[in-house]
């Protein structure tokens, strides 16, 4: 007896009719967000289509096609593949640790010749999948039992540790945040979250409080690094320079912006990483508050469509997976936007669907492929 | 393996937690939106300004400094193009490599090589570092031709000041030098060109006093730059203007002749054209070379100038003040005549001294002159005669006449440290010394000693006014740009012409009478006679015991204690053209040390046959091509906050 037999499969769409059951609203929103990306990549390349915009279009088209194909495969198959995929991603992370290519000061890629594979991106989906699998597998009564809490924590900390060693703080934070959200959705008692929060807060307080005392927990240079990390303006010509220039770009846009291709901050190269992590600043500089809010609205609708899909999904694995991927997507843009607005320290997180880059685009489209599959094959 | 049917409560819990999660996410997006509004809408003006500051740099094209010409239109201060090479680290990956390439084109010493590298490490990456200076045009052309292989290297065309008659004009024209922090701190001049490193401004003399007009106005360009400072396009420009050319009243030939004549002494000589007040010569010896200051004077040279007891840096003609000695006797004589105390024919019996309140006041001739009238008293410089009339006139009237003749008054000349001198009054003594004026003070003033102080310029002016009978003012600048500066004070002196004639008669006899004190210094030119007055001013008071032992001859005294030798004159005596004053510091007697010098300079002036101002060359100058001047960029970037 298989898991799927428990559901009334007769109600689920089959064959080509699955195409009509796709979450087309979500698909249109993904296209909209990507189009914003194409426009901005065209602009920051000073009107050069071939530089960034066109390769990005090709990637998105491939990713979109892959998403549709993935939607046709029953969600039960993905559920069964959860564990092998997690193990595969973990092995890739270990391989990158020893044989990886060094790029941007950190060891992140495996060069496969035809493409560069970034296993940490892959792990974002794999971790959400394995945790969704775990919480759809164990009995409801066991969820908040301490011994049953241990496996998901280990499953999370293993990749987080490996990613931190690369070092890639941004991805590690996203992994951890994604895992916590999945556990939250699955129904782990709120007391654990409260306790965890208190423990982390206490530890941070203790570390910071010990500074200057004889029992100081960290070395002096480590404290200096922490303070530069938290407050880049203390280093205005180093780390703070980028944030200052970014805020100037955001602030100079005004309500309606300075016009398409008219942003001086980006076109005169005052912005760092203007086609990747800092692309949002160009958007706001050229299209103003209205442009920024429009993209934020598209993102909000994408999250909302996922949440609605999950709420109407009686399949526990599908629902948790959908919400987990939506949360991962949310963390992408929340961290990126906070960073460029000077609300959070600078960690390398791209703006989803808009920033130039292959790995992130691929991973996101794989994630939305899973969401579509869960949507198509959802029992009500 | 126990598998349950999906149970309703579990699904509901997912629904509730999903709702909570969505709520949290929406709230956070609200924060992001609020922050966006805060930055882009509320603080928009401020950030827009910062973006503009990022984008726009001000580029200054330094103006060409005005040139200085003499009376005949001879160039005195010129601008010479100067070529140097700068390097900016920001645009270079390996400065060493570029520097080695550069060394193949232009001379760079190993010391300079290391110095440049260390400078580039220390300075901020976008600050240009000067690699080599004083290059030839060939060097610059070679660097420009190889520009693609030399990223970050810029040839710079500037200019430096050259003084063509350095020693002749060191005290008049002065010199320029790079703007220092000290200069900036004491001026309220906010001209942006002052922010250009090494921009040259006047530091002394006319260069400093007429700085504003000489400097001109910089052309200002607003340019758009990218983040590494590369110029993207010109936004707008404000035209500048070259500095104005200046023509001074000095005659280089006469100035040279005057300086030559007083060379070797610590001395000053001033020649004034009595008809218009033009200063034809303003010589102060020793001189110095202002060109050394333009490039930066060495410590050795500087100390040598400072420690020289002849004080070469001082302009003695206007800054040096001396007791005028017997040259003051014209003032006292005129004051007595104007006050009606004497008509000039009354006699005073000189027995070598007078006693006032039991204090003896000596005449320079120990045996006395016997019976003297005013003309004879001037001619033979009888001190007793002047003690007598000074006592009768009183100090207030003497000093009043002195001021009307230009002594003890500050004259408006564009030179630094123009001293006022001193024509003392009772009120002045009370105020500064806290003591009452005494009769003895008046007697001392009567022979130009005591508190009286005059500069050589003032003494020459006095001679000019006595000769011309006008209130003529000294004039050093003839024109600034196209503007001619007016002649001032060409109106008759407020004295009885008969009184002036008596004084002039006395001065004439000083030089031309067989018993005149300067009879040895007559003009040798046919038909021209000079009227003058000698003066010997004591540096140190002669004590009674010294006088008893017999006055020591000047030559036996150490230099610092010898008398100052003075002479003032105008010529020709019947139709005055030029007035002169000469002072030789510690030179001894006026008749021996100063009068012959004055006679020689006066003869030189008379022989020059001045025909008025020579035309200056047209305004087009050698280095005036604006394209040759390399613009200087001043970053308006504010440090990020």
C-alpha cells in the first residue's frame, strides 16, 4: 500500500489536463518579476541587451520550461526522492569543500565544464524537501517531542556548518531560516521557538557583555569584525562605501524616479555589483518609490499565491513544501532589500528572479516547479 | 509502518501557522516599503544632492597671472611655462611598472623613484602625485605620445613666475609662492583657485599687494565624472579672465644706476618726479633674488638673508625710519617763517652751544658759527640757530609743517610695511611715553633728532614738495590693466611762496655756495644746479664725558654706532624736475657719504631725459593660450557619512 492510495486520486487531474490545473496566476507573476529583471539588466548594461539581459532571458525561459515539466510529475514522486536528493546535495557540499573553485573570495562552485554548480543553492530546496518529508512522515503527536526534534536539527545543521565553512554567511542564514520556518509550519510547539530565541539572545548578550572583561569570550579583532559587520558606516571607505552609495541611489529616486536609463549612481558606476546584489537600487533610482513598491507587490502576490495554494492542500508534504519554498523565496528578497536599504549587514544574497545569475534562477525555478506540482496534485 | 489518513486538525494547524507566517511576512514587507518611502520620498532632496555631488566635479582652469612692466614697458615679471608629470594610483594596477616605463622617457632619479612610490602608498588613491618637474617640451611630447602605455599618467602644463631684474626689483615687485595653509588661515579670500595645490600667489611687494588684480579669475567648468573620476561630459562653464598687467612708475635704468651707486652699503635712495609724484627709483641695498622664493628657497639661503646685519629683506625706502637729522631743518625754518617768528634775516649768535635749563645743546661746529641768518644756518647747518627758532615756534607748529611736507604721514603705496614715521606732538608723548613734553625735546626736534623719524620715501617727498611747491603724492603704479591711476596732490602748498623761496635759497647754497656743507657734490652738467641739504643723524646720544674727551671720529666707532648719513635734494634748482633722498645707514657724515651718491643718481636721472611711459607689448602673451593651461579638478565629493 502506497501513501498515494490514501487519497482519492480520481479527483486529481491526469495527463494533459494537468496543464489547466497549473497555478497560472503564480506563473504569470514569476514572468512579471523576471521582466522587471530583464528591464533593469538592460539598463545597467547601458542599453546593451547581449551583456546581461539576453542570457538572463534564455535562463528564465529554460527554467520556466523546467517548472512546467516538473509540474506534471506527481508530488508523491518528489516525496520519495526527498532523501536521496538531500544526501546528493550534502555530498556535493562536501566535494566543494575539498575540490571547489574559489570565486569572489569564497569556495562555492564545482566546475562541471559546461556549468558551474553551486551546491549550497541546491541545498536550499533539498533541505526544505527533507524536512517536509520528515514532518509528513512522523505522527502528529510526536512532533513536539524532544527526541523527535533532534533529527531535523541535525539535518539542518550539517549543511549550515558546511556552507559556513566556505564561507557564505548569506546562504547559511537562508538555510537556517528556511528550516526554522518549515518546523514552525509543521507545528513544533511555540515554546521551543521561544526557548531558542531566548538562548540565542542570551548567548549574544553574554558575548557582547564579556567584551572588556577578563573572561572575554572572543578575541578583540573578532569584536572589531562584528562591529564593522553590524555598522558598516564605521568604515566609510571600505564596507560602508557601498551601502552609502546604495542609499544615495535609493534616496535620489524620489516618488517616480529619474527615468529609465537615467540613474547617475548606477550608470556612472558608483554602485557596486549593480547587476547582481544591488540591482534593486537601480530599479528604485530609475523608477522611484513607485517602481520599488511595484516589485514588492509582485513578490507579495507570489508569496500569497503560494500560501493560498498550501492552505487549500490536504497533502501535508505538499503544503509544507509549498510554504517552505515560499518562505525561502521571501527570505531572498527580504534579506536583499534590507541589505541595500542599510537595514541589514551586507551578505551576498541576490534579488530573486531579478539579479543576474544562473544558480539562483535555476534553484528558484526548481522550487516553483515543486510548488506547481504540489498545486496540480493537491487533494482537497 | 503506521500511516494515517490525513487528519483534519493537522491541516488546520498548518492553515493557522501559514496565516501567522504570512502576517509576519506582510508586516516585514511593510517595513521595507516604509523604509523605501523614508529614503526616497522624505529624504529625497538630501540624497539627490549627494548623488549630484558624486556626479559633478568642478574643474578649474587657473588664470594666467598679470605681467608687470616698468615705465618704459620693459617686462619685469614674466610667466614661464613649466612642464611636469603627474600620476594617479587609482587608475594603475602596478605603479612600479608604469614608473619604469616613464623613466625611459623622462629623467627620474632613483631617489625620486622611491619617493614617488612611497607617496602613492601614503596618499589617497585619487590624489595625483608629481613624478617629475621642470621637464622640457620634448619630454612632455614623449609622454603624451606614449599615453596608451602609461595609464594614470598625466602631463601637466603650468607656469612659474620669472623675475627678469631680480635684484633691481626685489623690494618693489616682491615675489610669488605656493599658497600655504597659513596663507589660507589669515585670508577671507574664498577664490577656489586657492585650493589648487601649489597655486602661486603674491607673497611680498606689489605681487602681494595687488594680488587680486594680478591673479585674474579662473575659468570654472562643471563636469560629469564617473566613480573613478573619468570625465564623461562637460555640463557648463563660466568664463574666466587673465590677470591684469601692471605698469609701474619705476625706470629700470635709473633704478639700476641707483642700486649700483649704493651697492655695498646698507642704504636707500628714492627718486621722485616732482611734477607728477612718480617714483622713478626706489632702491634699497642690499637686495635679494626673489626667483629663489618662487621655486622654494633653501634653508641656507634663507638663514643667510635673515642673519645679514645689512637686512637685505627689508625695504628700507618705505619701512626704514631714521632720525632725519639736519634734513629736517627746512621743516623748522618753514615753520618759523610761517609763524612769523622771523623773516629769515634776523641773526642768531652761535657760540657752539646753547644752554637751556642748565643743559647744554651743542652745535656740530664746536667753535660756533658766530652771527647766522636763516640762509646761512641752512647752508652751514648751524644747530644753534635751529635750537633758537625751534624753541620759539614750538613742537606743534613744527610737526604740522612736517606733516604738510609729507613727513610723519602714511602714504598710500602698494608695498608691505609702509611706515608712517613720526612727527611728534605733546599729546603723542603724553599718550605713548606717559611724560610731559619738555623744551629739550623741542630743541632736539629742531635738528631732526630725538623723537622725529622719517623714511627715505618721506624725505624725498619733502624735497619734491619743497622744490615743486605742490602737495604732490607719491605714485608707484601707473596703470592696472587699462585703468590709469590718477596723479594726486598737484595743487600748490599752503605756504607763502616767499617763505618757500628763502628755504630753497638756503638749500641752493648748501650745494653751490663756497661754504655750503655739500659744496663738493655739485652737479657737473652744464647749466644745471641742484638744491639740497645734508644730514647726519646720531644713532647714539653723545654723553658729556665723551664730548669732553673730544668727539670720536666716526671711522673709529664700530659700524652699528656710526652716524646715519643723509642727503635730500631737488634739481634743477630753478625748474625742479626730480627730487631725491639718500640715506646710508651708519655711513658717517651726510656731506661725505650721502651727498656724492645723491649727486650721481640725480645726474643719471637728469641724463635719462624721461619721455614718459613706454607702451607695453600687446595683451597677447606667450603663455596665454588657454589650451596650454592644464585644468585642475577640485573634487566636490564629501566623505560618505
